[in-house]
């Protein structure tokens, strides 16, 4: 390796997220992006099949968003968001509140998905305290959920490898299974039996993403939301991933009859260009914080709350998302994934490709292996093989999935599908070797 290469300089000074540096390959230096492609310093192109950790929806370096960011940076790059306000923050809230599925009245900004969740949890807990019902202090969440990496968001996430080291520091949460068509009565009975203690119920609507791209049924979730609402439990929809078109509709909650009291947004909110989190709540929740008693204030804020450049990027991304072309792109990917699954993937090698499934622009399946230890390594093996073929994938253990930017071309999507079809052959060859 050239001693002055970016990879080598990186390895001297950088600690990467979710990376075991003792085993990992040197990172690939990316110098530019265009639409669904990323280019490295040697000119190699990679199709970004997972939208750079699920954030990028309109493609990389989109000129329309880039221009709006530039214009905003020239006018106002940042300003403290207490005592001051600005047009991009207000306009983005106005536009989002209009399209969010629910009766949301106020928007609270932060700067990533985990903080959007922290804000939601703190709002819900303090809501009950402000209402002088402090006994409502438990949180209900789904097993296998993933809500982020800060302590609050880790606490409400499924416990496992990611949270193990911190187990003693996580607060108690009531965990239930996701609805599966058979456990509805049992889950509803559990909620009713503990209702007096439960402040809020947090869920990823329809799709548990980092927990393994688990798709679950809308009707079952709706029934749980109904029970929660009948028992005054605040419902928190974590749409950090599912928001902005991922599951086919603008927001996954739009497929449900019962709407949330709080909704968490991030990732696609800026089209994947700037860090921004947003938590919207109903008027009832906001009103519970209005008081002459200072203790009822929501004491939460981040230095970059409602950063004007991020909000301007959010507005630009929303402009693109609401265009007919983008809505059609989402429909085309949804249809192509569904056809690919039904006509080819499901038949290719059922012994190896398990539980293929799709929702909106997401397609996933598990890879089976005869060699147990290999299951854990299969993800990194596939990632390396994909890179050789100009595709960026990042399986979750043995769960292989794709989640491309909406602007991906049919040819690029086909190339990813063909790669997925080649996996049984690759895996068998590797297991024999
Ligand atoms: C549903 C959900 N909530 C919250 C988060 C955390 O977001 P961030 O990584 O921006 O902190 C994620 C990230 O993957 C997520 O998928």
C-alpha cells in the first residue's frame, strides 16, 4: 500500500463505526458520487445498493439539493434555535406536518435518528409527569427492534450483540413479540394488564430493519395500537428508516388505521445529504408542557438543532420526493423487486435462500449455511464479493438485503438482482473450498 494513501492515513487516525479494526479490510477511499454510483480514487464505480446506511433516497451529489445547500450556506449557515427562528426550519415543519400520517401539530428538531428517538421517549415520559401521573413510567417495545445507539434508544432496542456491553446501564423495558397473526389476543391482553404503568409504546411500523429486515403485518400492529390508544398509552412511530417512501408509501404509518402520537424522522429527511432528526407530536402532548411551572419545560436541545443548511436540504429533498417522477421510481423498484422475488429468487435455491421477502424498495432474505461458524462470516464474504463486481452491499449477519436510492436505473437494479442470484453458487464454492 502506498504509505501516503488515504486508506493508510485513515488507519492511522480513524475509528470507524461498527468495525472490528483487527479484522477489517482497509476502507475504500470514495472521492465522489453520482446518482446511485460511488467512485473510488482509482475510478472504480460501485452501485450503492443500501443507500449509504439507508439515508440516500435521490442519489449522490444531487445538483438540486447541492444548490439549495450552497444558497443556504451563503445566507445563514447556523443559528442557535432558542430565542431565534429561521425560514427553512419553519417551512420544513409546515410542509412535513401537512403530510405526516396523524394529527401532528409541533416539530422538535435534533440531528440524527437516535436523538429523534431520545426526544420522543423523553417527551412521553415527561408528558405523564407533567400530567401528575408519574407511575406511568414504563416503555413498551418490540423484541428485535432497533431504535439507535444512544442509551435511551439502545434501552428500547432488542437486546443482543450490539447492546451486550452496556446491559447493566440500560433501563427496564417491557418487550413483546411483533404480531404474527396468531399472538394478537395474547399481546393485547398483556398490554391491557400493564396499561396503568405504560407511558408509551415505541415501534418501527411494518419493518424492523437493523433487527434483520423483519416485515410484520399491518393488521396486527393496528390492533395493538387500538389497544394502546384505548388505554391512553402514547404511541411512538419510529419512521427513521421507513419514512420518505422506503416501504412504498411516503410513511409506513399511512398503511395503518391508528396513527401515532409521536413520530420520529431522520435518514431520508435530507435525501441523505445532511444530519437532521425530527420528532413531531400532537397538540395534546405539546400542551402538557405549557405551564408557569418551569419544571414542566422540555429541557432538551442540541447545538445543531434545526441547522438551517440541513433544513434547506430537507426542503429540497421533499421537493424531489413529491415529484411524480420520484413516486414512479419508488413504484418501479417496488414492482421489479416483487417480480424478481416471485419469478426467480424464490425458485433459485430454496435450501439456501430462506424467507425471501420484499416491502416497497426493500428486498431481503436469509442465507443458510451448513457450516455454523460460517453464518457469521457470510456477510463479510458477500460484501467483498459484491465489491469486486462493483456493488456495495452490507448484509446483517446472514440476512442479505438491498435498499437502493430511488434513482437507481433498471440496468443497475438488474445487476444487483443478478448478483443475488449468483450467491448460491458462490456460497457453495466457498464452503467447499
Ligand atoms: C428505525 C431506526 N431508528 C433509529 C435509528 C438510529 O438512527 P441514527 O443511526 O441516525 O442514529 C435507525 C438507524 O438505523 C433506525 O433504523
